[in-house]
């Protein structure tokens, strides 16, 4: 199938990268590994595995990094993966069949089968996650922003595949909490730039409402201890992002934050159709 580049973004993913690469061997003519400063031997392992092209650059935020990497693919279609994701055989076969024909859309959303600390999460707000990851290289780009990147598809032609990605969201709490800290900061920067504000009651009730909704209405209790972890961490995520937004507006210990400008990249018309890939319940 001479049409597909698999783009794998990573940093310090030695424990994940081999399984991710091997899951796409049969469908990718090119495997492009985009690294943002690994120091744990990830790139040495990639070179030892073989069959991959490596590109490297400093990481600014997800949308900026991926928009930099996408044009460097040499094939007309790109499947974008994080190193903690694996393509199932069913999804690989579906992609192969699609690209062997004449795809009618410019982008395709994928569903994910999520795991947290080895626990399969079927509910808790994670069971219905879809992400736009299979795209035409020369058509689609991510919207400029700090977090919860959104893919623009100018034609509006977006489909959904039935096969699933396997997503190992984290292997330990230390790495998950570090990621949560980074993403809540990015979210607060975006919200601050848009003029959003939060008050006492929002800080108090929004995390509680999110936890309760995910644990009861969205069936978190059915996931057992894994569901409790997911719903609890989601409530913490909501509290942290709004607490950081409050800090930006009200902190008396430092000056108001100076918002860094987003690096320039290819822009798409405002009237272009948007496929929002906001993973509200998960941290990528």
C-alpha cells in the first residue's frame, strides 16, 4: 500500500515505542518518528529496530509540533499516532482496504480502547472517545492553540472507521500527573487569552459535577477501581485547570502572565469545516 506514512510523535517513550512501531509495520510504507528531545534511549532503540525515519525538534505544544511534522511525510495519507497507542489488526485491515480504493473523505476519525494502569476503561467518559488521526497530508492541519488540538478539514468530508486504537494512557501516576500539570497549564493559557474567568462557586462545583457525572451517568462505577481512578483524576484535572486560570487573573504574588504568541503556521480559512478533536475526558 504505497500511500501511507505513519507519524509517531514521542519523547522518552522507550517503554512504548517498539510495540507502537510493530503495530503499523504491515500498513505503512513510511514510518516517521518525530522526537522532541528524548533522553531515555528512545531514539537509540528506534534506530536498532530499523525501518524508521527520525526527525527531531524542540516541543512547543501538540498542535505546533504536529503541524511541523506533517509536511515532512512523503506519502499522501498520514496516520498520526502517539507512542502509547497501538493499531489493532482489525483497524490495520480497515485502513488497508480504505486506501487501496478511492477514499471519499479527507480525514477519518478513529475510536480508542483506553487503558489506565493496565485497567481497561469501557465507560467513565472514555468509552466514546473519537479522534481524527487519518488525514490527507496536503489538506488537513491542526488549529493553532495550546491544548486539545483541533483538526481543520476544509472540505468538511470526515468519516469514521470502526476499528480501534489501543491507548495505554499511563503506566504510573508520576508520569500521568506530570502530563496533567502540563495540559492544565496550556488550557489555562488558552482560556486566559480568550478572556475566560472563574469564580469561587465554579472552582468548588465544576470538579464535583464532572466527577459525579462521569462516575454515575457515564457509568464509571461499572469500570471498578479503574473507573474510580479515571473519574477522580478527571475531577482533579478540572479543578487544576480552573485554579490556574484563577491564578492568572488574581494572583497577588506575581504579575499577570505574559501570553506567548503561538508560532506561525499554515492557516486555514475561518469558514472551513472543523473536526474538533477535544479529548475532554482524557489527557493525550
